[in-house]
C-alpha cells in the first residue's frame, strides 16, 4: 500500500471512530441516523452537481450504486440497532473487525486479487487484535466469551453490520472505477435515505424532532463526516487493494475503545491496550506490503 493511500485511510479511520462516538451518544440511534443522512444529502448536493459526469453513467456503474445503496442501508440499520443494545467498545470492534475476515475472501474470489504474505500477516494481526479487545479478562474461560457473546442481541446486530460492510466494500471497489467517488457515494446515500424514510417518518416521527432539538450540532457534524470519511476511502480504493484498505481502516477500533472507556465509562480497559498494539502492528505490516 502506498504512503498516500495509507495516510488517507488512517485519517478516515480516526474521523470514522469520532462520528460513531457521537452516534452512540444520541438518544434514538435510527432517528439520529435518518437526521444525519438528511443533513448529508443537503450539504453534499452542490458537490455532487459540481462533479456530475458529462458522459452518462454506465449500466455497471448504476448497478454498483444501487448495490452499495442497499448495503449502506443495511449497514446503518444494523449499526443503529447494535448501538441501541450494546457498548461502543463492544459493538464497534465487532462490526468493524468482521470486515477483514470477509473482505479478503470475497476479494480473492470475485476480484481475483492476490495478497502478499506480509499483507496477510497484517490482516491476521488486525483480526486477532479485535478479538483481544473483545475480551472481558485474560482468564482462560474469558477467551471463549467473545464467541459465546455472538448469541447476544448487540453482537448479532453488529455482525450483520460487518457483513454489510464487506458487501459494500467489494461493490465499491468496482463502482469507483465506473463513477467518480463523490457522485457515486452521494447517489448511494440518497438511495439509502429513500429506503429508510418510510419507516422513520411513520414510526419514529417524534424521535426525529427530539433528536434534532437535542443533538442538532452533532447531527450536522456526523452528516458531514459520514460522507467525507467514506469519500476518502473510495479514493483510497482507487490506489490500493481492497483487502488492505479494509484492514487498515480497523485502526479506528483503537480510538473507539479509548473513547468508550474514557468518555462513556465502559469497562474492561485492561484488554484494550494489547489489542490496540496488535492492530497497530498489523497496520504497519499492511503498509509495508506491496
């Protein structure tokens, strides 16, 4: 992975953890999600129009836009449900960490990518680091608890969000070769918003008003960052292999663990440092691979 691609992905990862922290702090996660998607659509409309292509978007481009729009809807839906049920330091590592387990397999099967040995080692370290972050202690019994926790509501929703991440990452690797990233993502987010709107307007109308009154500033911040951070990733996908981009993004887990423990008072801080070190080392391995 080139230095430029690494810098883009790392910056995106830290900003991504930041806006997830704000989402976790919200009162109603689905209503907050709809509000920040609405804000994003308004804020980024001029950007989309400015970069709108002179040539018609290809059928493959439209297919990728539709596919990633659906996957992003599922991602936001499952992510909101997971945050309703579990801690930031539990949910975020699980749904962000499950991506590297799935993306390399999908990339090799569908995109015919070949992974260098150092890159594979880095991905493994990232995934193991995520697992350690998930531990409640270092007792022998605790090492099977992350697997047992998958039966729980928050973990199940987070895993579904992780599957959605793997899905849109693979689709987007193809899509950004067909459509310029800002236009590509804007239309996809608009599709996601259209799918989510009927449910929110009919079932969460009062929550929308309450979220806007109580969290207006955070909604606007997340509306900007949610799109901006992923536009950064789409540009990185044009420069590097999808498996490496997906794995390097997981450095955001370090920041989310810190925010969960230090700002939200979540437990099991002693397991966060070793997991963070493993993730950081994995990122270095990925960055050195070619």
